[in-house]
């Protein structure tokens, strides 16, 4: 079942109630109805009767395309409600080193990453930040690295993998960009992965982005590069997601 729903570009939370007459696995995708491959969330679950999914949209299209699919076409949309978007930008991190300038840049890049050209560099409007968009991130010998992005400890240049970003929703892309940004521009210890996780999630959640997309993208990274460090990061993330400031 596919529905186009006008949102007029206003940030909001969509409460989408999905019904089913029997136990069924469902998928829910919310995307921009007017721009191809601009996906805001992609979720799966199992329902019987009805269940409400809350989709936070700090970046919001003029018209949302809501696609609900169930096994044997047994799932359907019962109701759609537009609610306010909870945000909390009171944390002091929002006041550090032109954070909002980077956020604006990262949101624009995340929104357009499916259609912009790789093998090019993109700059923020104030020219303080640069993203180099490459087909794949590689070592000097050409070997592919299992990472969606990395940042130079010398210049602050962020390198982004198109291969990975094409698989990600907009919030997943933003979570990765904020993590890299935090390493160089926010962290006290530039090399500390756990500190970068914490700082980026404070910004990400404060802006109102959905917890599930951040969780999914971190899980994707950890599964591709299993290590003791990533195990520690996963355990710390579980603690962070349970804290009140992460909604």
C-alpha cells in the first residue's frame, strides 16, 4: 500500500498506524515523493492487529511517499497523524566551533548523496568544511576499506564512500557524518571512538533524528569490522541509547 502525504517541508513526527488481519511481517519505507532515492526511514517488523510507527523527520519533504508492504498484501495503513518533533539543543556541544554550520552542510549532503556526483569535493557555504565523495574508500595500495567515512586528523577533510551512502537512509548518513565531525572538531581526544560516538549522538538526537536509524548504521559498521574496540563501542552505545537526552 502506497500513500502520498503532504507535509510542506515542515519538520515533524509522522505517526503511521499499520493494520493487519493476521500475524504478518511488514516493511515501512518513508521517502520523498518528488525525488528519487531520498529515503527517510526503512523499517521492518511483525504485527497482528495494528501497530503505530513513529517516524521523526527533522528534514522533511513537501510530499512524503509512505510505502507499507506485508506478506501476501495483508498489511494496510489505518491512520497517519502529523505530530510535533521533539528536539533538545540545550547541550553545550551545540555552541562549539560552528557546529550548526556543519550540521546544515551535513544535512544538505545527506539529502542529496544519492544523486550528486562522486570523485568530487563538496564545501559548506562558509567554506569551513569539506567532504570528498568517492566511489569507495581505499588504502594507498587500492585495497577497499570497510568504513563508510573517515576524517583526516591533519586537515579535517571528511572522505565519504558512495558505495555505503547509497545503502543508507538520510538519518543514517547524518549519524556517520556527525561521528567523523566529532573526532576532529568536538572531541577532547581526537582518536577516541567512544567519545566521538557520544558527542555525535548528543547532536544527532538533540536535532530530533530517530534512534533506530543511528542504531542500525552503527550496527552495520560494527558487523563489517568486528573487533574488541567495536564490541566496547556497542556496549557503550547501548548505555547511551537508554539515557534520557537520547529520545
